[in-house]
C-alpha cells in the first residue's frame, strides 16, 4: 500500500492522467511514438531557452572530455548546435518509446532492439554467482525492466531484476512496479531493498542499476572531468556477492531502432577492499564508458554538472 504521505486526491488524479497517457503510448505504433517524440523534443528545444543553455553546457563538457580522452563516435559528424538539438529530440523519443517497447512481446521487440556482446552476458551467467548490470540513463532505458521477456534470446536463463527509485506518488508507484514485474523483472526500491537485492544476485539473478543517478548520500567523484556525487552501490553489491559486472550502453541506429551493447568492466582483485569513494569512482568510470559511445542518447536535459 502507498505510504500516507504519498496518498491524496491530487495524487490519485495525477495517477489517472499518467495511466491514460501510458495506455495511449502503449497502444500507438512504435514508429509513430518515435516520430512524435522527435517532434516534441524539437519543439521543446526551441521554446525552453533555459533548458537549452543547460544542455549546451553539458554537451560542451562531454565534448571536451572526449577530445582529452581521444574518444570518437557517430556524434562527431554533427555540429555543436546539432548535437544540442539531437539531445532534446532523442531524450524525449527514448523516454516515450521506453514505455511502448516495454509493452511489446519479445517477437515485436526484436524488430526494434539489437544486442551486441551477448557472449559477455552468457559468460558472466555461467559462474552462477549472478550479474550486476551497470547502465546510465541512455537510450530507452525503461525497457530494461522488461528484459525478463527476452532474457532467453540473450542466452541468459536466470531471473532479471532492477533497482529503481520509488515514485513519490504511491498509486502510480504501485501500478508502475506491477507493470514491470508482469514483464518478467523483479523490482527493488532504493529505500530498503539492498538486502533483498543481494540475495537476488547471490541466487544467480541479473540486476540492472542505473549508475548515473545523482544522490545526496553519494560520494564526490570525478565524472567527465567534473565533480559530482554518485552512489557506490553497484560495486558494493559486487563486493558482497562476488558476482560478475557488465556495462550496458545504448545508441539509436535508425528510426525506432536501438542497439544495446554489453561490455566487460573491471572489478577489484579478490581480497582487495576499497573505500566508498574509490568504489564510487569506479562507478563513474563505468558510466563514462556507457555514455560516451553516443552522447546524444544520454539523458542530459537536466543540470548534471553543478
């Protein structure tokens, strides 16, 4: 049941509006949602001058980091302002398409999603110790909660799960969690589910964590050359379970088509214990690797770098 502070008539009305919008999205053809999202993003690019300034700052920081590191990718063919505009267009498209894709059957999802590096997931699962999957807010990240639908296609026959931040609207949070669990994923709220998440991974499950979630309780780390706070949670779970760790990045490769890429990421040697700050820095490094492959697919329409 929703907590008392997350109830109320206004939140119930918001829940009804959100459910209606979600129902419309989930019943609309994916290509129409995709094109509608791009038009919405373009519209917001032109009318939100303050938000446009924030995105310009974020893109400038990312480009400076890429140049210093010698990183190149498909975004390099765009001018600076084209990159800024594309961030708006892809961010809103990816978000809307996330909800549409999550409602599709595995067969229909396969028309839109490609996976590279599946052998890394299969190899990681063979240990039987579980997997922590580290991903940033990039591409249609909400589709991760439906990974249970296509886990066999990835060669992973264990349970899939995800850690998420519970919504402040209790009615909406209950509905959201049930929708995701109906898609084959175990959902763990951030508030009090760490112990359950540890047990889930130890049982051989694959747990997805959005690593670039800003937090007031995190550790200060260097992220794309700037100081931000990130949680050490992914590596703390790895330390407690001795599981494998993989990174997951995403890039738009065509109209209503995305490619997810599984990548190996380093873990501390056996017996080596690091501080929370050091674990958080490893999370930042993994997140940089996930985002830098396609900076216009990353969620940078908010003030990431204070």
